[in-house]
């Protein structure tokens, strides 16, 4: 029983770390209606930004705070240089653009700063969190708490006046323009916010595994989380992350040794497939019904 | 980071600029004879990113030293450096370009690319080195005459770890050994050897695969802890290695019980503070540190005058020294080839040169390497090092282990390959 609980707890913590990455995807979709396939690469860039600032002598948490500013501005630049030219274009073109951005950043970041894994020390040692017979990863526990805090902040943000404007933009660009909302500014802010999430994800995942190109691979579980939770739902990102994390821990924990292979990615893929087949808009996503 | 370091990195990744720089740096007296062209077509940007910058830096610095010291029999060496990102099709195109440019020696540092080009190297009579990558059966010089692993292949490395555990524990009988590996061809390669030795030595082997790229292993380590193994062997590369160590220690496993394949670098270990991972063991095929005549000359003649190819702090690191060793072996082969066959250097002569290498240690940088027409692995020697908090300290002498089992498996691989044809 303690083995099952340990898999459950560690899976939940890992899942919340996925939620942190998924939140960047949800924020952009919720604010501008764009599915952002470059969030994995943005997380990598966030990790690189923090690492570079520590290399220049800043303490880790000050580096993370400075990286928040850097990555928010980076998000604004992405909007200004790439997205602004796409306003009013078919959504598939914009999605393809984010894919292209992912490929570009995957080469640009390591090419500029060196490809070997960079280490981030957030001051959390290797000693596990001990809860009876259960051992939990301390870095993941810190990451999970920060993910929860980000989710709460995101929920509060969308209740503000600015958050309401962003939701209006995601609903309909043209209608938003007609009532005087600056669509360009709204989209820019959403990319800036995704940059902030990327710093959180890059710092915590970077501390757990090092900062290098492999951080971009977080896009896969993050996409699974938003498909399951609902692409426009912050609560969905939270619960989707928990479910993906727990399934990806408990099932391999029992099945891997029987089948002689790692089944975690198979589990994640199955969740994506089944969700799309059974409930395409996810657990908490909005189901749009159009009159035809 | 200094601006110059950034510039150097960019130059390394772009490769061609560095190669042009090498040509420009040739001493005037060494330009009388035609340059010998070596092609290092590597993966700078995709799979081997944990290693390649460091490795290529070592190669470039060593070649600069060779050229400064008169080249090979007066011939300067020109490196062709390109990035194939582990894409076989790109590697093949670059191989063709380099071959057309006159390259007589190749290094791909990528199993997919090396495996794709091994038949071509044999067909074109152009030697390639496959130091710690590529197919295991390339060790057999009769099957692959122009492919030279020139170092202990992965099965030989696993054998070295078993031998070390055996010696330390006073026998393997009754022990529980966990093999925690990345779920890829590289991660699975030692399994057959481990299983064979488990049968003869009477230890219990349990396998724990984790998914590629290896950056999330929490469930794996919970399962390992549940089964309470006596010793752990971790088998991955890049960020997954540090994740493995973190997973093991977080689950209460002593670092002293963790043993790793070659790919565990100073950079991986710098993630940990103080003494928390002191005691982790690793296979070492090339000594680390700068306390070696070749490294000292590189520092004196290449690094100190400001002609180094990358970040100074890497000089003496594992990947850097492996890069130096790979080029030292190739230069030794070229030297022997020209000495015995005269110029110009051709692929056939260079192959003969490789097979004349006898007891070569690169001034103590690596174990005595003897390559024969049959054995292109060169004996499968290595040693076990332990992380002492700052560096990899040798814990055993150079040696090899279970080479009879290694070669049985090589022959079986070849028999299977023949059946498929």
C-alpha cells in the first residue's frame, strides 16, 4: 500500500510540475485563442535566462526574478515581431508559426549559450520529504507548491478588468476591436504571461534535470494536460496535470517490470487519444455550439 | 560569461569557421607539405549535446598542438568540422562532401550516423573511429575492417563494473544488482552481457527501463527502492544521468552503491552540493585532469597564448580528454602509416597504421591500446573512478573483464546479421 501511495504522491507532484508548463499554453489560448506549440522551448529559454543570470553573479532567486522581467519582455518581442503580422489570419497559420518558433528556439538557445546541460541550484538538497513510509522528491514538492500558487494567481488575474479584456479577445478579435479593445496589446500581454510561466517551469524543471534542449520535451506532457483538462481552463490545467502525473507514475510503477519497457509515454498518448475521442474539449474546456 | 567565450561557442557550433581558423593557424614551416584532412562530423545540436562541445574542443586543441609541433611527418592536419545533429541522411551527405574534399579519416560521434556509414567506410576504404559509440560488433576487425572503436565498447564497460563490484564485495553470488537504464538501443546494449554473467556468477539482475530522454524517473526509483538492491548500475547519457543519481539518493540509496557507464561528467556532478554524491563510481576510459604531458603542452602552447577552441575551464574534463584521446589515436595511426608506408596518406595506409598501434597510452592518458586486424576494440580496457566531490579519482588499475563473453556476443550478433541478409 505504501508503494502505491508513494507512486501516487510523486506522480501528483510531477503532474503539478507539468501543470506549470501547461499553464503557459492555457494562458495564451485563453487570452488570444492561439494554441501555443512553442511553450516547451519557452520553458527552456526561461531556464537558460535564469542560468545565465546566475553565471553573471546573481543569487538564484534574484536571477529568477530578473528572468521574469526578461522573459515577459521576450514574450512581448515574440508578439511584436511574429504574431502581430498574423492578426486576422487563419488560426492554423498562427499555430504553425508557434511550431516554427519552437524549432527555432530549440536551436537558438543552445547554439548561443552552449549545448551541455547547465545546472541550477535552487538550494533544495537531495534529502527526501519523509511521510511515514513514503519518500517524496523535495524539488518536485517545491515545484508543485509554486505551480499551485501560479494557478491561483492566474484565476485571480482573469477576474480583473485586464483579464476580462483578454478573454473577450480570445472569443472574437473583430468584436473586441469594435468595442475599443486593443487586440495587439492583449495578445502581447498573453505572450508576456506565458514567458513568466516559462521562467517558473524552466527554473524548477532546470533544477530537477539541468537546463538543456531536453526541457523542450515538456511540451508533450503539457499538451496532454491541456487536452485532458481543457485548453481554455486554468482549473483544467491543474487537475489535468494531477491526472497525467498520477497515471504516468502509478501505471509504469506496476507495469514496466512486467512488460520490460517504459510505459509512461504510452499512458500519456492513450490519455490524449481517449480524451479526443470521448470529450474533445476536455474535462473543463468550453464546448462551443454554433448555429448553422 | 565573457564575450569571447560566447564567440568561441558560436564558432564551435558553426564548426566550419573553426576549421578555417585551424588552417589559418598553421605555422609557416608546416605549410610546405600537403595537409592531411580529418573529418569530424559530429552532433552538436540534438542528441549528444551533453558531450560534443567539450569533445570537439579537445580534438581541435590537440590538432592545433600537433600542427604547432610540426604536424605528422611535416604534414599539417586540417580538421573538417560539421554538425549532422545525429540525422543519418545529413551525416551521409557530409561524409560524401568530406570524402570529395580528400578526407582520409572520419569521426561521427553518433551511433545512428556511424551505423549508417560503417558499410560505406568499408566500401570506400576510409577508416572511421567509433570511440564509445556505434555498433558493438564493430570491434571485430574481420567483419568491419575500416571501423575502429579503439576503446572499450559498452558491453566491455558493463563487464568492468561487474568485475569491480565482484572484487569489492568478495564475490557476486547472491547479490541483487539493479540495472537502471534509458529505454533505447544504447540503454539495452549491456543487458545480454549482464544476464550471461549473472548466470555464471549467481547474482540476481533486475532491469528498470525509464523513458527517453530520461528526465523524469520518479516512479522508476520508487520501484528500485522497493526491491532493495545491493548495487545499482545506471546507464544513460546527458541530463538523465544526474536525474538518475538524484532519484537514487532521494530514495535512500548510498552514492557508494551507484555505478555508471562512461557518460557521467564533471558537468553532471556539479549539480550536487558538498558531499551528497561523493562515492558514485564510473567507468573511465581516458584519465581526467590536466596532469598529463600532452595536456600540459596543450595548455602551454595552445591555451595560454589564447588559441584555445573553447572555455578554458573544460581543459582536463572527461569529454575534453576523450576528444584529445580520439585524435591522439588517429594521429598515432597516421604517424605509423607514413613511417611504414610513406606518403601520400591513403585510407588503406591509415587502416594499416591503426592496426600497428601497440601499447599506445598517449603519454599515460589512457590504458595501453593495442589494435590488431582482429581486435579493433583494442583490448576493452578501462578503470573505475570515484567522484570525490571535486574530481573523478581512480579506484582501480587499468584492466579488462569478461572479454570471452564480450566476444561470444559479438560473434552471435554477426551470425544473426548474416541470417537476416
